[in-house]
């Protein structure tokens, strides 16, 4: 879908041309960069403990210093006494920026026609003007993995920061080819296929996956040999996963499919990340033994089986983490990515623990994506993706006061907030004669 058409449609609906701007007293306020001293806060670094009465100096998009008695020369000082500074939160699986209104096809751009389209880039389709981006970031979620859906190889996912005028400005430095692993089970309660047909369809889908992967391997070998090849975009992109240049993000959920996926990747010498993993708790030891990192969620979900306990999705992440699996969390959302901290809170309450739940939306995804030198904690030298709050952001009572993305101070406004403010104290308006 043409991104320009999607942007125009969004603008007409919202009557606001750029979601990155906040409207205050009739004027638009843009995110602004500069030198900032966030003074006298409790800094939750994630990786180096919690520091009290500590300041953070931000300049040129980076965290320059973390410590006490930092010089305020040339900096805009923000008093954070009694406040907390956290790293910006990372949602490791969304469709944010790829869809505006699910019921309006013109604004939906997360799936392409065809079963094998790994060359379809989520990054090129991101709409920087999406109203959902503004709604998400003021909740402390600064970075998301936006993931295409659809066929067997639906496209290439991309990490984006939630500030910028173009997708390239938003790019967070990580991409992965997506694979929806063939399911060996039923598609839902309305699936009326016989057990034999379910098995046949599963075997057929897995055979197709193996043939496609084999073709990509042949393409890679021919390319390495210097053979003259007609450009084949699907195989060219998939061959980057075969070679290990790009990770393979395998979406898989049931316990049996997870086991099959573990066997499928054995001996392939590729970078693998499992996503979804709804029944990971059933085979957590096997995932840990395979050394495959996991992105799981949504946490606030229903059990996959009617016989499971109501809290199975809440406890899933904790059980995998206890087995030794590196776990990150996703919302698998487009409009409600803002609820990521509350997904983490449920996981914390049901076995993951507060510290590991925070890691699952900060440093863990950064490590899984290979960008921990830039994201995931409050440390000097890293990108200034920061959240200033009144308390623990996993608690609903906490308020997010300031958000920084790549050193830009983000206006704390969005369409929801503007509508709330508009109707909070309504004047009677015009009366009929």
C-alpha cells in the first residue's frame, strides 16, 4: 500500500498533520534536542543497580555522564528530585506504524499478497505520522520491533525509535527475516478438519518450508561462487538469513511446534529468535538447552487450551526465565502498544519478578537484537532513550513526566490527551434559540 495515501488518510482522520507535534495554546510544539541535565533523580540503570541522588547529562543524542555533581554549564536543567529515571522501554513485537485503523484497508500495510515475501521491508512501510506512535511513546515505550504478518515468510521486521519524520530517521539498527513456522495443530475452535487432514496439511507446509529454505541455500552458494544470477528478490533476502547476515525471527506458539522448530534449526548455523512462544512453559528446558532467545507475549491473553489455568499466559515468561531462557516481551499490538509496562507487570506478579520483568522490556531485547551497546540501560555512551516518572512505570499509579528519544525531549501530548483536555471542563457552547 502506498505510504503517502496512508499518511494522507491518517491526516484527514486526525485533522493533525504530524503526530510528533503537541498542540499547546494553539501552537505546535515539536520534539527538541539540546543539552539536558536531569538532576538529582533515582536512576534505575537496569544493569548497574539503582543510584540515588544521581544526575544524567544528555547531549548530542547520547547519555554523556551518569553521576553526582555534574556540571550544568550550557545545559537545560530539569529538576528530578523525588523522580525516577529509567531506560526507554522496548516492545519486541508489534505492528505499530504499519496500521492505523484495522477496519480501514487503506491504512493497513502489514501483510503482502503471497506466501513467500521476505523481501518486503517493514521499515519502508512505517508511517511516522501515525497517531498510535504519539499515544505509545508518552507511556514510556520509546522503541518497538514492527513485524509484518501473513504467509510463511511474510517480510523483514525492523526496530524503530518512536520519533522522526521518515522511517530511515526512526530506524533502530536491527532487522530480522520473519518466518511463521508451519503449525501442526488446528487453526482454532472452528477448524473442522479431520485429524488426518490436519496432519497432511502440516506435513505439506513443512515440506514447502524446507524446499524454500533449500532454494535460498542454493541461491546463496551460487552467489558466493560468483555465478551470474538473475535478480530474485525473495531468495536474495532469505539468503541473508541462511548466511547469518540477518537473524531469523520464527513465530511459533504450541509446544509441539516449538519442539519441531528447535529440531528444524539444528545444524543450520543461523541466528534464531523465537517469537510468540505461548506454550513455551511446557518445553522451557528444551528451549534453554537449545540456547534460543525468546520474545513472548502478549502476557495479557487467554490460555491456549481450555484445560489450562486462567493465569497460564501471565506465568509463561517467568517459567521460561527460571529454566534459563533469555526472555523479552511483546504486546503483539498496533493501537495498544502503550500497555507494554502492564504486560510486564502481570509477568512480574506471576513469577518473573519485578527486576526480570523490567529487563524483559529493556536490556534483554537489546541483547537479543545485538544492540545492547546502544539501548536497554542508563549508561554513559548509550543512546539517550530515557523515561522520567513519579515511580515504577510497571505500576498504574505512576505517571510518566518526561520522555527522551535519541536525546530529543518529546512533547508529553497526543491525540488522546488533547481530547481529554478538550472535554474535561466543557463550556456549555452555543444554545439553540
